[in-house]
């Protein structure tokens, strides 16, 4: 909560589906797999929308996942990041440099698969989505007296731009499950928090943070509609 005072709550989130599967691709029913993937992205978009309005486009976001067949439960980690770091290319550079230092495979830019079903991604991988919020409204809009139109709360989080990086992993590759957290902690000058066990909160603090987040997010929570 001290990193981004304007948010008034810690903003490192987990997006976790009900399906108890190690990877999305391991969900055998195509309809269930695709709907799970779509809903996870819907939550991610809603978080983007919340950030846009609470931080006035000063924060972007990074979402990462470790997809391994021998994993336990699908989850995505979501973390706001200063938009300036995204715009200057420092976020994707940080991931690539850390991978190179650890002698990991090279990151690849990921595009939409030909069949359009990203949820069926085969093999093991580490993936990161780097979202940049839109720039401030153009000066010409103000000068011409154009009237701002209300935005759709669910769709406006998709505005801006996003880059997707994929790090392919072989099943026997020794990969640090805290890689994403390590990269972001170093980038944001929070090295003391690389290991989550070094900064554990009390139950009372966690409960207070959960209440603060629910209050901030309820305007964007599509499950309350």
C-alpha cells in the first residue's frame, strides 16, 4: 500500500479459476477451457479499468503466469507498474535481461494463434502481458470543445496497448517459480520483497487490505451486476 498511495491498498493480485487444473490446456472440455480463459481476462481488463480511473493513467500493469504440466493450480499474478517504465520499454527489457543472466531460453513475442484459441497453448511456458494505459486526452479534443462520452466500464480497460512475451520451457527445465516476482521487485527497487516470506502481514492487516480492495474494485466487479 505504500508503493502506490493513491490506490490505498496493496495491489499485487492473483487471478485464480475454480478449475483445479495445473494448466489451462489441461482442462479437457474445450468450452469450459475457453470460458475460463475468457473470464480470467475479463477480470484482468476490469483491474485495468480500475487502475485507469484511480491512478489517472499513471499506472500500467504486468500479468504473468507459469504454465507447467507438473504444476498444482492455474493462476495469474497481476501487478501495477509505473506507466513510464512501460512506455520506456524498461519492463520487457527487465524480463529479457534477467532471463539472459540466468541462461534461460529467449523470450518470444506472442501473437494470436491461427485457430484463435489461446487457452489451448501446448507445452510448458512462462508468459507475461505488459499493459500500457492510454495517453492523456489529446489537447485538440479540448480545444475544439468536443464533449467526452461516458465509457463502458468493462471495455475501457482494454484501451491502451499491450505486449505479450512468451518464454518456452521444456518439461525438465529448472525454472524459478518466483522469476516474475524477482524481475518486478528489482525493477521497482523493492529487492527486500523478492521473497514473500520476508514481508508477511498479520491476519488483521490482510483482512483490512482485502476490505479496502473490495471497496475500490466493486465499481468494476462485473459479478455484482
